[in-house]
């Protein structure tokens, strides 16, 4: 009880006692209140009643109320509860919207008479899959239409309407590139292939393997690279060196382990053509007449 109400009660009791002391007697001997005192008593009672009513309201004298826009526990409708609450010293405005507690639960606000209340509702229990923006929803309401697009050298499925650009990765050739610096299957030149395919960027160079016995030759085809094992000796070369097959003509006589007998001698044994001339793999023997003519009768 507030101070105003207590003061009015004390004041009214005092006045009533005063009125009782001032009662007049009627002709039949009964006690009768004077008209003036009667009016005062009625005014006091009205003031007490009004004061008791005002103690429950706020400064705007608003009665407790509650309104729910979706009319109760309706989990698939975004609701709004608002009104004035009934509190000890008056009333207070409230304004609440339905909200998701997590991805599968919604906190649903509703009215209980003139009071606001709320309850957490489990969306799957009502046949829905999840909660979004304060409402229980089901995935069947979402679009399932898809189409395919070429992306980063791959054919991928994309949500939403659209034309299909591809069926598989091989339908995206415009994204594939391959360059071979030696122009293809060129066994005598070390080459490098580079570009991009379904696995991403690549770079490979021709290389010798098995101790120079075999060449790993890279080349381009169908927007990507390929590699072949080449036995240099099987195609008329001696061996593999620095990523290429080499022959007599591409090596010096010294590299072949021989000597050039000309112009002063003759080769007794096998001779092969080297990059610097005919190479004797056997024995060189000097010729007196070749030496004589080379010195005195130069060509």
C-alpha cells in the first residue's frame, strides 16, 4: 500500500468518527446524519475507490491487455504479441515477436488472458524440418531445380534454374590448355609441356630414366598432356642425355671414346660419324705420304 492510499484511509476514519459524534436524533429516536455530513462521507468513499483503482495503473491510466497477431501457438506463422502488463505499481508496455531458439526450435509468444506468455516449440514435432526467421519451415517448400556449369576445369551442379553447360569434366575444354616447347614427339630436343587440365595447372619436362637408357617424352593432345617411354637405342640413337636421345652426329668424337685420325693417319677399325668429323673407334696409324702432302702440298 502506497503512502497516498494510507493517508486517505486514516483521513476517512477520522472523518467518520467525527460524523458519528455529530449525528442528530430523528422524531422516532433513531440516529440521523445531517445532509452536509452525508455529502462529505460520500465524497470520501468515492475518493478512496478512485485512489484504489489508480494504484494499479501507470501514468497513462492504461488497463492491462494482450494481443497476439497469429492468435496463439501457430508455429508456421510469424507472430507478434503486444500490450500492457499488470504489475504491482501500475502497468508496463511489452512488444515481442516469435524468434528461433536454434535451427529446429521456435520460441512462440502468445496471450494468456491479458498476460503475455511464451513457449519453445520443436519444429520436427509439427512436421517441419527447421526454424527460419521465427517460423517453422519445411524443405519441401524450397526449390530443388538445378543446372550444370563449367567451373575451375570441372562440371559442377548449381542450385537454381538455368541451362546445362556440361555433362562431365570433358565438356569443359575451353578451360583446358597445353603447350609443348619442342613441338610434339621430338626425341632429339628436350621439351617442356605446361598448361591446365581437369586436375589444375601442370608443368613437366622431358627427362632421361634408367641411367640414360630410356627417355620419358611428354607431349600435348586433347587439351592435356601425355607421356611415352622411349628406348633411344631402339629408334637408332645411342642413349638418352639431358632429356633427349643422342646419336653419333650429335656427339663429339671424344665423347664417343674415339679419335679423329685425319689428316695424318688412317683408321684401322670401326669408324662412326661424329659432330666434329669421322671418328675412329679403332687404331689410328700415321701415313708418311699423307703427312708429306699435307705439309708441302697443302690443299
